[in-house]
C-alpha cells in the first residue's frame, strides 16, 4: 500500500514539470504536442481565455479533458470554469472558480477591471445592443481623454501667452499618445511578471490536488 501514494506524488510532480515546460512553448508547438496533450490543450485554453475568446477556450478544454487521465479531469474542469468565467467577463464566477482551484483569488482591482471590460467589450453572447453600447462608450472615452489632454496643454500654455490656437488639439492628442506609450511600457513589464506568476500557479493547479 505505501508505494501507491508515492506513485501519485511522482505523477503529480511529473504533471507540474510538464506544465511548466510547456508554458514556454508557442501556440503552434502546443497544438503539435502529443505526449502531454491534456496539459498542452489546457494551456491553449487558458491563453484563449486571456484573449477573451470563450469559444476557442471551450474547444481547447474539451480536448484537454478528453485526453486527460481520469484523476486529472476534475482539476481540468475547474480550470475550464475559471478560464471561461474570465473570457466571458463574469467576475463573481471567476473568484469562486479560482477559490475552488486553490489558487490566489483575483484582487478587487482585477475584478473591477473585468467588470469594466464586461461593459465596454461584452462577450458575443451579450447581444448586439450591449456590444454597440460598448463601442459608443469607448468612443466617448477617447473623445473625453483627448479633450482632457487639450485642456492640460491649454493650461500649460497660458503663462506663455496661450497662442496655440487650433494647434492645441494636436498637442493635446500628442500628450495623450505620450501618456499611453508610458503606460503601455509599464503595463508590459507588469504583464510579464503577472504571466510568469500565473504560469507557475497554473502548473501547481494542474499537478496539485486531484
């Protein structure tokens, strides 16, 4: 009897190692993976969910569950629930599914951002009116940001005579682009760190409790 728990631990460790190695591969390489097909398809499913592509995520997780061993399927179903909740912008379900997995639940800030995404970029299942409303909100936001940038440029130019005229709209737009560029650089750095953390957490979830 003692060897049996040891075998489960060895299999668990092997699954974790496989998942960690596969995380470094491209989508094309994962599609061709046959030895650890379940893990590869699960990673593709989570990546599709991060791109907010619920349909593709569902396809990959179905393939992962079909290729998995019986003791892996429950954990994969839980991973699918969490990933689909993310892809379909369901903050409450995402938090509950992550807690079931035993992972770190999303922060309140992350859940708020997901709610905002659900408003400005609702899933396809939300219907046409909501999706049109999201586009309108994005356009209004862009106009508001450019107007704010123009206002800041106008205020800065006042001590110098404020003679920018209609060019203030151009400089306002330029200011917005600079700010967005800085935020994009900072966001990429944080995203790389977050992805590394998520990959490690995903590997522990896949190779953790059965």
